[in-house]
C-alpha cells in the first residue's frame, strides 16, 4: 500500500503546481495577437501549446493521485475532491484539450510567409488577408477563454483544498465556487470578444507600453489585494470565540436540555458521604526545575513533584482527592484520564466544574470501579499545563492484591513526557538512563504511560514479554512476543509483563538509541542490548485470543457518527494557523454527538490529515471493531485513547451508559487547543458552567 502522507502530499502539491502551470499559458495566450503574423506567431503558438500540454499532464496526474487514494484508502478520502474540487479543473481542461489545442495547433503549424501571396487549396489570398485571418484566429474567444477558465478553475480548486475542505459537501459553498467559475468564464468571453474586435484586423499592432502594462498590473494587484484583505479580515473577525459560552448548547446552537427534564452535571457526582478508603491531597504550584541541559525552568507541579505523586488504590475503594491551588494564576483542575467516573468528577473546566483559582480548593470523590493503569492531569489550559508538568500516574490494583507486594514482584509505573519547550524526553521525570536491580525470576510489570502529545515508540529488548493490558483493560490470553516496537498513543497506556532473565533487560522510548530508558539488571549494572533495526510494530487488533463481544460490525446501532479529520489553513480565535478539523469544522462548530442513555453508538474515524490524532473519549471505553477495513480478530480491544494515524480508518463502538457532558477530543493537546474538540452529550443533560476569555475556564 502506498504511503498515505507521501501520496496525499503529492496530491495537495499538485493543486498548487497546477495553479501555476495553468497561469503561464493564461498569461501568454492573450499576447499571441501581438506577434507578427507568420513565423513569430507560430513560434509563440508552439510555446503556448507546450505549456498547455504540461498543464494538461499535471491535471492527468491530479486525477491519477485521486484514483490511487481511492484504490488504497477508500471513498472517504476522495469524496469531496471528486464531487467538489476536481470538476472545477476537469471540465475546463477537457474544453481546453478539445477546443483550444486544435485551433492553436493550426496557428503553430502555418510557419512564415515568404511570398506576397499565400496559396490555399481552394483559393488565393493576399498576405494582408492571411494576416487578418490569423489575427482573427489568434483572438478567438473559443480558443482563449478555455485557457483562462482552466486557470481560474485550478485556482478555485486549490483554495477549496487548502482553505475550505468541503468534507460534508456543503453544496451552497460549492455553488458559490461554481458560480465564480461560470461568472469568470462569462467575463472572459465578453472581454475577449471585445479584444477580437479591436485586434482581429490586419495592420500594424502595437502592444501597450511597459508603463501602461505596469499600471494595469498594479491596479489588478491592488484590486485582488483589497479583496483578499477584506476576506481575511472578515474571516479573522468571524473566528473570534465568544467571550462567554456554554459547552452544552454551542454545537449546532441547540440545547440538549430542551428534549426533556434537565439534569445538571453538578448532580452527577460520586458518593458525597462516607469515610474514604483512600485520601490524597494534591497542591498545584510553581517549582523551579533543572533540566538535563543545565537550564533551570519554571515547572508547574503537584506537591512540588514532577511527575506528580503516584496515586495507588484498590478496586472498590472510595477515593477522595483534595485539589489545592497555591499559585497557578490561570487555575487548575484534575482529570482522571481513562477512568469512567461520574460526570461531575471528570475535572473539565467549563464543562463539569469551574477551574480552581489560587487559594481555592476542590474535592473529588469517586469509587475506583476499574482496575489498571491510568493517569491524571489538569484540564484547564491543558495544552500549556500538561506540558509544564501538571500530571501524574494513577494505578488501581485488584482488591485482592497483597500490600506490600512480594519481593518476587516488581511493579513500576513509567510516565513518558517532555517537560516544557526546552526539556528533553523524560521517563518518570528522569532524562537519560536509569538502572534498577531485578533478581532473575522476578515477575516484572512495566506500566507504560504516554503523557506527551505525540505517539511514543517503546522498545523492550533482552526478554520475551506480554502486553497484559491496554488502557487499563486486560488482554485475554496475551501472546508471548519479542523484538516488537510498541507504538503508544498520546494519553494511552500499555502494561508489559515478563519474567526477569539472568541478563540485563532494557526499555527505551526510542527506536534507535540507548541514551534514555530503564535498564533492569540482576546485579544493578551492565550494558543495554544494541538496538535492532526495522523491528515490526505490535498490532493490538490481532493480539491475544478472542472472546464473545457485546456488539460487532453487524450490530444495529442507535447512533452512527462518521468523523473525518483533515487539515486546512484558516483563522482560529483571530490567529492564522494550520487547523486540524473534524468534518471540516473546528470548535465550537464541530459535531455535537448527542445520545440517550442505553444507546449503542458506533463511530468511524477517518484521518485524511498529515499527523496522528489520538482520539480520547471521556467517561467511556470504546471497542475497536475494525482497522482500515479489516475486522479486529484478537482479544477484545477496549480503549479510551485511540491513535488514528494518517490514512487510517477505524470503526469503534460503545454503550452510552454514563450520563453527562463528555469531551471527545484529540489528545495532541495543541490540536485540541486549535479546535480539534467535540462533545458527547446525553439528552436532558445541562451544565451551569461557561468557557471563554471573560470566564475563569479555558479547558484546552
């Protein structure tokens, strides 16, 4: 299968190349009439034929890449291109090929006039008559207008491709662009008909002087610049987010609460009474931290630690966490990544609570109903605060787990994260290699947590291992594997288990180097195994043994959402940037996924952009049904954070069994901050909280 990023990059590049290649003959062909009627005109016609031929070849290449995208990745990767963009190019290209090219060929093959008279098969004409015929042909609208229209269509298609991806086929928008093409073609025809009347006669023709042409060019440039600046100014202003808005009704401007009796998210709490089995206090504060480079930066931490304190608890315990904000000016929250807590405990500023400002306290209470590896982080300005260090590991052990653990077991939570903009990658806060002693025969569990915004590739060498759990969910009958790379989504978790051999075992968050990672050694020393090249990737879709599933691809679903991820240039909150879109939209105009309690929900993720999108659904776990059209065949793959790589298509499903207002967003947090965020909302749920610059809440 072709590499999606390479093929899609070529496809997008061809839109730009085609715009330039069609402009060249469009700018040249109108000057054909000013050439002396003879060899010079024929030579100029041949150059025009050459550039038109190159442009037509580029158009064929554009169609070729579109077909390859369809063959390799499916209909959803070309739907809007085929029905919306390419007709703007294809129809003018066909007319150019079958109307312009034959007429231009006649002019190109006449050659010079060497006698006072030119003899044709049926009559004899003077050179003046021949010159008039050629000038009439050189200014014919039917020859020139298709070339102008070809260029206009290519430019309009490029604008659609880069600035307005019509994923949902917004026909009103496409009609505007088609109207521009038709109107432009009509204007070109009228203009060229007038030009033919002026210049299609015999006699000396003088091309307008340089000053006149310069003034015309400046006028056209100013006209285009004025129109562009006006459009950009309007787009910038329209992109500004409201100073204050509710998370519940913003999508589609309708309120779920209108469908029946309203329940506020503040009522969907964990147990408010009872003595907690586990109680933790986390204080958000600024802490100076020295990086491996020697530079000291200001980190934002919980309890002065980076990462924050590891929270361990047992299944079934009532947990109380007191959050205090010492000096984080923007406010903080605590979100329990991967835990299906009651909605009010989810910790999203502006959706389930207000951000906790300096000097304030917020109490979270929930029952630890799941087991496995999770993590916590602030969900106030999360793109900034997580990067600066407001995060930590959260582990829920089975209720029967002995405490303390036997000496024959080693259980380590390893948090992969890059601190700030100047720090390197760390493993549990440490840059470089860490060495721990593990006796041969020790049962080792490494809980890998990717708290960064990009996928992490882990490499475990020196022992065969099993992937015992994915995102806190146990794998059924995990296979024993070795020398495979573990690609872990941003926000995702793998539990890797193995029996310690009598030689060193090395875990590295890198494909190729041993400078960073964890070295387990029977004697507390030793060398890491040399990196092996070109290791295959672990495939969760085929790993382990299957079990009966609660729903499949053949199940009838109550809700079916198709979500296409794309990239475009545009304004977001007044700033020009590359925008990562969902169905061609950014928050607050992204889809609102509205469900009822008990619904079976299916979602299809299609990534047509050039970056990975780790899609994280709060409050629920999704069952992966298929990847790139192939059904999942291994152990049931339950996940809360699914990495959708460029060119990948996933179908997932879940039961809507946790009422509330839940975020569903890309966990590359910089993408979410630019609007790659949506919400799952249950009918009848409302929220009293607001987000915006005039509130304390900015969740992303």
